[in-house]
């Protein structure tokens, strides 16, 4: 049974459908006929199947994207028309917001209400922000010196051109939003795209492909290949016809993609894992900090790349703060994300559930204190929101990304110490500081090794602010003007007059 809870007829029909992937203007099965099961994480039941793309399918998709990139319908399209198309796509997503949110809920487990308000709305806002960039891509003119040709005159300028065919590979935690983070700058700059959604969560990518066609994009501008990372993802990363790879996922796979990219000199940006600190200073508003720290780790079941998964609280507040966060955790209702009264859904898969439970067991074995939660249960892939205290900074629990609703908490005594602890980690994606001491905040911000620092908020992303990682959290930035740079090449033109 799909769901006892009410869902839109449109959603029911979409999930019941035999899924195919979009390559050029055709909806295709895998060339091998193989399929991949997709599940509802709230029940563990199989929702349906999608094609398991082969290297041959990926090659076809790259060729379709290449043809569309070179075709005049797209390559000569005026910036204003690219802007309008992107805006139209955003309108269609807004029209179908509830439907898209339900698909995300069924396939990922997250709350449909939250998916509608956050995932879909942020994706719509992001596409509209990027639509604005289509008409603002500028080169520059330069006055050359050329000392060896003193008597000649020159005209020199620099063009900013679309990088070409973009291979986009994304994770399962925000399937639609992550796809739009790639699609927005690619379509604003005039690139074409082959998207490989995560193995577990292809549904909204396939629906997005329908909306792209409905918006009026030429065939081949957007292609979707569903399937596994090891086959379809690896084939896309190694394809010499791809000009730029953009990846969101684990650091482990990011390294493989980076190496594959270098073999073809493919441009590459990597948005990878994190183990972001939440730092609560001595003067912080404790109620605000407790609510903020709980949201920072428990939002989206803790499956957020920049989740605040390490809490460093000033020693004088440590016990109270941990107790308050545990109180919030204990009050959270877990269940099916279609139920609007539910605060936390399941994790994505049985594998992820046992991985997260494994880290909690490790904490127990080490004699750490499980302050709250600590339990995994089914049916479905649930883990109760968990806070672990009495942990050692050097331990795997503090150093590794758990990617679940598990917070490790440690006290500190002074600013130098918390800077050292916050930076003592391979990742550097996000960090939050909770304080009203302006001088202390400004002293800390430059010392934190992290692509984003939030003050009195956490994981607050805006389309205009570059987002990405220091250290093992990645290469390059998404959003803002930085994204446009990553989807374009510079061409210097020198004309002797
Ligand atoms: P993952 O790396 O296992 O998979 C991500 C994508 O890579 C999937 O589409 C998968 O099919 C594909 N893939 C897997 N193996 C591949 C291979 N050998 N070659 C090419 N592609 C391959 O990550 P995940 O488990 O889906 O997602 C969780 C990770 O993503 C976490 O580490 C999280 O922090 C990270 N993440 C980062 C950001 C960010 O913006 N920095 C955002 C969301 C998630």
C-alpha cells in the first residue's frame, strides 16, 4: 500500500507509474533493461522501480546534452529568454509544490510539510535568483601593453562563456534542492546538464525533468540518468564529453570524482561532508542557543551536510544546555512524514540506520553518556534524536561525520580552546557561534576554518551567499556570483587593429 495517509491523486499516479529516464527528447528504459528498487523509508516498503542506467545510457545522455549545447535553439538563445525560462520553471515548481513535497516525503522520508516550506520553496527561490544572473553575465575590456609591438593598436576583451556539458551527481538528503543548485547556474549561463540523482531518491529528479520540458526548454538541455553511483555515476564522472562535474555527496566519493575529472581535465566542484561545530559562548541567550543547537542537529533527521553535529558549550552552561537540548529531543514525535504532527521522520535507508546506530553503540562501548535517545527502531528506518556527552575530542564520534540525529557535546573554558577544538577536525563546511558579545564574535569568525559561519542561527543558506567547504568539505562554491564563475570559462580576445 502506498500510504494510508492522504496524498494528492497526482502523487499517487506518479509513484504508480513505470518510470523512465529522460535522454534528449525520449523517455527511456535502461539499455540493459535493469531496474533499481526505490523504497519508502517510513515503512521500508518498495515504492517502485527506476531504470538502472548503464555506461551506454550515460554516453547517450552526454551526447544529447552536447547536441543541445551546440544547437542554435539553445546556444543562441538570448539571456533574457534564458532568464524567462528559468523563471517559468520556478513557477511550475511552485504550482506543484505540494506534489513535489509529497514525492520527496515518500522517497526520502522527510516531512512533507517541511519539504514544501523548505526544500521546494528554497529551490524555487534559488532558481529565481539564478534567473536574474542570466542577464548579468559580463566579460571585460582591457587596455593591452604588448611591449614588442609598440606601434600597433589593439582592442582586447574577455568573454565569459558557458562551460558546456555539465555532469551533476547529487546526494539523497535534499534530492530536489541539490538538483536545483546545479541546474540553476547551469541553465542561467547556457550550459546543458546530465543529472544523476542519488540511487535512493530519483523521483523528484524525474518529475523535475517533466517540468523542464513543460517550461519549454529545448530537448537535450536537461537529461536525467537514474541508477547506481558505481555504474552510472562513475560513467558520468569519467566521460570525456563532460566539461564540468558538479558533485554533492560524501568526501570519499568526492575524491573518486575529483580524480576521474583530472584525467579529462574536466572542471570540477565538490560539495562534501561536514562535522560542523555549534559554539555557545558564556554570554549566549541560553534558550535561543538550546533551540538553535537542537534544530542545527535534528533538522532533516541530522542528514544535513552542515548539521551542527559537535556542540562546544562554555563550561558554566554546559550541563543546563545539554539538559535543555535533551528535553527538546525527548519531546520530538517520530513517524511518517506525511503526518503533519510528526517532528522527525526516518533515516534514508536500513544501511544508514545501522551506520548511525553503530556510532551510538561505539559511544556506549567507550563509556560515553547517552544523555537521550540512542535507540533505532522499525518498521522503517528510525533513530531517536540522540545526545552523547563525555566524549573525547580525538575519538571517531567527534572526528567523523555520522549523518544522523546524533549530537556529541563537550565543554570548553576559553576562546582559544574552542577555536582549537572547532578546527581540530578534517571538515570545514559550517560553524555557528551563539553569543551577543560582538567583539568576541568578530574575534572568532576569522579564526574558524569553515566555508560558512552563522551567528545566532545555523545552516541558514541564502542564494546570494557562496556555500562550500574548507578542507575535506570540498572544492569551489555554490550559490552567489561564485556559482556563475564555476559554470563559465574565460576567453581572452586580442584584436590587432
Ligand atoms: P554518496 O557520496 O554516497 O553519494 C552521492 C552521489 O554520488 C549519489 O548520486 C551516488 O549514486 C553517487 N556515487 C556513489 N559512488 C559513486 C562513484 N563511484 N562515482 C560516481 N558517483 C558515485 O553520498 P550520500 O550518502 O548520498 O550523501 C551523504 C553525503 O553527502 C554526506 O557526506 C553529506 O555531508 C554530503 N552532502 C554534502 C552537501 C554539501 O553541500 N556540502 C550537501 C548534501 C550532502
